[in-house]
C-alpha cells in the first residue's frame, strides 16, 4: 500500500472523533444565596437538588455547591448536624457525604461570575473551578430572595439578569458548554432570564413578574419552612419519574408537570435560545442535564463503526507498516551480505594490501527514507490522536 494513502487512511479513521465531540460530560452548579436561619428552606432546596444529581451519577468533582450558611450547625437547629426537606424527617440531606465548595462569605456575586467564566487568579484549586468544555452540559440551579430582574446574595448585594446574561455569553464565546439548563426558584424568577442572549440555553423559573414564590410546608419542631413549592414539585417529578440513567423522561415531561394550583405561582420556560427551538428542547432527556454521561457515542448515530473498530483498523495499519519495514530491513541485510562477500573475494586477489576499506551500511534512497518518515509520523499521530480523544470517552 502506498504510504501517503496510509496517512490519509489513518486520518479518515480518526475524523469522526474529531468532528463529533459534543456532549461528553455533565456538570452542576447549585447555589443558595440566602443567609440566616429563617431562610432554612433555601439551603434545603439546594441540598435536595444536590442529592438528586448525585443519585443520578454526577460525581462531586463535577458539582459546584455554594452554601452561604450552615443551617446544620446553627444553634437554633433542634436536630444538630442535620438538614431536612420534609416534615417527617425521613432523610437527612446533610448526612456524611456533602462536599461544599463555597461556604459562608465565599458565596458572592463576584465569585459566582468568576466561577462561570473561569476568570481566576493563579493558584485557585481545581475543586473550586468549573472545568467544563464545549462538550459539557451544565445545570445551574439558584434559589434565594429576588425581585424584578435581580437576585439577592446574602442580603448584601445583588446579581441582575444582565449579569447572568453576560456571564452565559462569555461561557458560550469561550466554549465552556454544549447546552445549558438554567433553573431558578425565587420571587419574580422568570424575569431573571429575560435578558439572556447566548445560544444553547434553556431557562425555567418558579414565578412570573410581580408574583411571589411560596414555601411548601413547615416543620413545627424545626420552626421554619423546610422547602419551597416549585422546587418541591420539581423534586417530586425527579424522584418518581427519573429512577435511573435509563429514564427516557424529557424536559418537556418535566415542564408539563408544573401545576399552577399546587405551586401557587406561574412557572415559565424559555426555549427560543435553544437550537431547534421548543421542539428540540422538549425532546432533551432529563438525564442529559441531571445525570452522568455514560457510553458516549463519539461517531454518527447511523454509523456502525465504534472506537474499538477504529483501534483495530489502526493496529492493522501498524502491522502493515511493520511488514513493510521488515521487508526493507531484509533487503538491506541481503545487500550488505552480498557486498561483504564481493569485497572479501576481491581482497583475496589483491596482494600487498594490509587493510581493506570497511563496509558501511547501504544508504537508502532518499525517496524510500522519506516515505518511511511519513509512515512513522502517520502512526505516531494516529496513536496520539486516538489516545487523546479516546480518553474523553466515559465508559
């Protein structure tokens, strides 16, 4: 086989991996923005979503959890070290396996925007960074006290709808996400995504302009409300309908489950920024944002080739090159032996010579040497590319 054709063949094997790299990971950014004991429900909202995405497989390394107050250790807590979202206290949301990435006064507007845009000074640890890329689906959930196009952070500062819109636009420009789902539970929540303009975003909120978002129920022993209504019914859908990663429930199913009579406000959804509009967005599976990515298909769905077949093809290429190299080496060895025999015979006929000219290795023709260089480069490039893109596949 002609070696330049071998190079083209190796590249053709890897081309699907280079072109179709979309959706290789899922990340979650879960934010409570409220401080103080009477805002217990906001921390409970956030920890409930945290538990759900972990149940569906997203690892802590791909979850950024921002909690401005530690209700579990508050001296008013009648059940120290615990946080509950239901009055019967069946499940402790705090438990023994909660990794809080930003706590207390670390939860600020500046840090949140830096987290989204990855504009950090040197030395910030990976555990505090959103290390997404153009193949990442990102879920962003926020809860707290808000108003018309703003959300308060710890009663001391605010983030506006324009701040969020510009941050998401920077993320898109820097190729920091494939698709993004924005969810917010606060008063007048739907105004927070009014100014969004980055493509690839689906947004949903708990209430329209001039509407409040309400708590669902209180725990008399805890003494405060323990969860908000909209978040409660979102979680109810996720717990009852999305049992595992094989679930085929879609975002359309989730949003259709909103019941104004139960939520006591009018939730909203924005589809227009998503490629393909509402129909494409409604067909996205819930686990495409809430679950871990498994068995990523690198190639076209219609193609029957797999990454293993690519590797097998590349191994065939390696064997063909080895066969070619062995033939070249055998040819060189035979010519060297012939040269030695010829020179030895000539040396016997020449009298008076005490030294014979040493026989060096045969020089390959320039074209043959160049072709072998091209073949070697093709193999190394193919193996290197296959290792790089193959490492992105989650098994």
